[in-house]
């Protein structure tokens, strides 16, 4: 009887731990000032660029925006994926940060001077199709 009760207790504990882990998969972060969960917004959009150096510059520009928790630009697909706190920033701020570093999105064209200062391998075709 003790073995049955102990087995039941172990199963119940494992079940409660697995349920707890599932609840943490929501796209949320803890606001350190208020100690509350803040839902993250996610957006994906096209960004013109060519290479891994472009990737580094584009991601760095977006990660510098307050409220951004994750930024990833795919070199092959030219798609940028960003998770951010919408109470601190918005999509336009993301586009503007990318443009300031010299890269184009459909919404905001990259700064010409910044584009001209990019390494030769990063000076993409300004007519490149983007999503």
C-alpha cells in the first residue's frame, strides 16, 4: 500500500511540474520594475541585405531599441523576426533603427549616407524584392 501511495505522489508531482513548465512557454517576460508578466509582441518583415556582416549590423540596430527582447534576421530569406514589449516600442521604431544603419524595409528606406558607408559586400541591390 505504501508503494502505491508513493507512486501516486511521484506521478502527481511530475504532472504538476510538467504543467508548470508548459505555462512558461507563453511569450511573456517579467517587467523588473513592476514584477509583472508583460506580453511580447512579435513581428516579421523583410529587410534588404546580403551577408553575415549585414545580419550582425541589422540585428544590432534592432536590439538597440528599448523593449526588444529578441531579433533575428535570416540571410537567405531576408526576413527579420522580432519579439518586443509593445508598451516600450513599436514596429516603426524597429524600421527606423534598421534604416539608420543603412538598410531598407518596405516601410522605411535606409539612410543614404549610412548605406554608402557599408562595406562593399553589404551594399545590396536597392531594387531587391523584399517581403
